């Protein structure tokens, strides 16, 4: 049976109305990789999900914190993208979220280009997935995260910005600072396929 992947949404304002949105590219990658995407629109029974994705945006929301704590406490695979990575890097060892973000000075990480800079990948989960210690990524963020003992760093950019993290001693809780859902290359495909495979177990 295909795993059900819960995707948290982002709230945007449109004519004084709150609109919940999710990037179609994330949905497409989940389907392509063998999963069933399902939007998490409110606080609900999270046990119906086999994995979670926390997408990018200006920031995460309170519901993201609840979902991540559930994933942490119940060892459910999770993938965080951009703000989703910052959410994961802000979690303490008890699954509680304490904001761990700081603004990047002289920001060169905000670009609409498809490939913006190279990252160096350390030995660990991400290297196992990609099979390469250097790749090019896109970059659309104004913040970075402080290093702490709650996560391990999987990749950095040349200017020492943390680009990927994972939570140790869990099946799979990985955060990526870039947007693999918007890149149609072998590395993005490997990330989503690996994540979906972890959700099947």
C-alpha cells in the first residue's frame, strides 16, 4: 500500500481572507515517488499519516510544531524544506520548538535562479542518499540557523551557511535549506524517493 504523506500548508492573505496553500511541485514529487499526498488543514489525528513534509515559506506555523512533535515522539519520517528545515533545527530534545533562526548578513542566498550555489555534503544520511559530496542547489532564504546539540549538520554552503540537518537516533527527520521540489534533477528525485521508501516501513 502506498504511504500517506501529510503536508502542512502555509497561510497567505488574499483580499483580507486567509488562504491555505501548498506548492503543487511537492504534491507532484510525492505522487511520482510512490506516495499519496494529503494536506493537513487543521489539528487532527496525525496517526493516519506515514510521513510528513514541512514546506518552505516566510515561517512555519503553530500546526507545524504540533505535527513535528508528533513525528519526533512517534518516530514518523519527516522532511523539512527551507522554513521546514529551520523548524527542525529549532526543535529541542523533547520535541518542543524554540526559535533558532537568525538573519543572514549580506545575503547572497535569495535568488530566483534555478541553481545558485554549491553545497558540501558531510558523511551521513544526505551523502548516503545522493552519493555525491558536492551539488548545486537553488536558494531562496533570508535566515539561517544556529548550531546546537539537537541536530547534526549534513551540508553547508561555501559561506558556512547550514544547508541540511538531521535529527539523530530517528528513522528519518531531515531538513533541507534549499527547494528540491523545484529542481528536476537526479538529486531531487533521490531525496523524495528515499523519503517515501522510509515512510513505507
